[in-house]
C-alpha cells in the first residue's frame, strides 16, 4: 500500500531526468498516485520525451502560465481526466539573463516583471484556477500544494532577482495558505539545497554554491542527489503532514540555519 494510493496529482516543471519535478513524479508513481504532467512552449516536446521514462502518464498538458487561456484549458483537461485534484506541484521558474549574475541594477523592469509573473505570481494563478478541483480532494486531510523554493531569507551570490522572486514566493505561499485553508487545501514551500539541474546551469557562478554548501551543511550535501527532496515532497503530498501548511520546509542538509 502506497502513501499516495488513489491520489491524483498535477506536476509541472518536468523537463529532464535531473529536474526535481521528475524525481517527485517518479516517487509519486511508486507510491500509487495517478499523475498528469504539464509543459510550456518549446519545452513541451522535451517534457514529452522525458515523460516516456516514467511510463504511461497520458498526454502532456500545455500550460504556459503567462497565457490565461492555456491555464483555463488545462483546468478543463485535468477535470476531464481526473474529476478532482489531490495535489499540485509548482516547479515553475524563469528569469531573463539580465536578472541573474549582473547585480540588482542591470535588469529593466520588463525583465523583472516577467520573472515575477512566471516564478511567483504563477503560483497564485494556478492555485486560483485549480481551486475547484482541489476542493474536491478525497485525500485524508485534503489537498496539498507544493511550491519548489530556494531559501528566500538570504542574499546569495549571483542569484540576484531570482532570490527576490523566491522571497516573494514564500510570502505568497503564506497568504494563499490563509485563503484556501478553510477549503482543506494546504500550501507549503519546499526549499531544496543547490542541485545539478537544468535550472541550476542557467545561474552564473553556480559553482559558488557547490563549493561552500557541503561545508556549511551539518549533514553534508550532494548536488547530484535529489532523492531527499523527492521523498520530502511525497510526505507533503501525503496525509502524513496534513496538519502542516504555510511552511517553508528546508531540505538542504541544514545549511540555511548555519552562520
């Protein structure tokens, strides 16, 4: 018997096998869940190829979070496929090149606004759109929303405006938790340590994280092993943490709490 038996989940952000969303999707299937995956734009074909390695997960749902029409269509498709949602994994983030590794004064507002829309505001857009399906969850304790995070309480080298977006994501998660909690929908942020993913490769100076994180983390840290993050996501999606919401759950070896 799996932790997610009869759970129906929408998981965004699966691009390659090294993506955190892929690891979560694979573990969710192992625990008995039925999953739907979404892709956006040119990345959708990559999502389709990667999804084949998970088995039969159905057709990939087109979901560009900057397009209200695609969000509406995705809700219709998920409703027809599942009738309800027991969990939603928000693994969506993007910032134009000017927002990373250039300091805080190089980015025009248009670039910052796009980063905000995709990386932060999209969580509210998806929770609001899928709220009627999440309200129908039959899981013990209700539905679970997870937003993948990177500690927004500190300023990290080269992370620049994306760090601001993550801080906003954490605050937004708390406000959403307050609003949808009465519907038995919980919203938590999962703050992983640095991992060698496609997203990480887009961050200038990512090696700075690699070189120091394992030294600072009391438990150590392996940038090539995302299994602890996937396992924590499964716990958050399951009834095991049904009393937890509005929280930032750190899976980073403890580095966030060290001086």
